[in-house]
């Protein structure tokens, strides 16, 4: 099956979580746009941190009201300001 545009884009960011495209597709347009903007920031993190955060946000999606905000807080925890 050919990859969708979002799958190709996520792969270009180094994010190959198979659940991610459908997770983004389940969001309304504004939230999806905001979430993808956060993924662009997240793509600068080490691969293991990216994988851990994506696995967690997808696994806990039922209890996370705003995945974008959750990612921002989680990224700040991973890279505290000095």
C-alpha cells in the first residue's frame, strides 16, 4: 500500500510510529495542525526520547485532553532550561 502524505511527512521527521497517522487523523484540524507543529520541535530530540514520548501520548490518548500541550510539557521535562 502506498504511504499517505502524512506518513511520508512523519517519516521525514524520523517518526515511524505506525499508530501516529491515525492518531493525528482522529483530531480536529486545529488540534492536528498544532500537534504536528509540536512534532516538528520534537524531531530535534534524540530518537529514543521521540519514541518514548510518542508511545506514551498514543497509549494514554484517552486520558490526555490536549496532546499538544502534553508534548510541550514532556519536552520541557526532557530538556530543562538551565
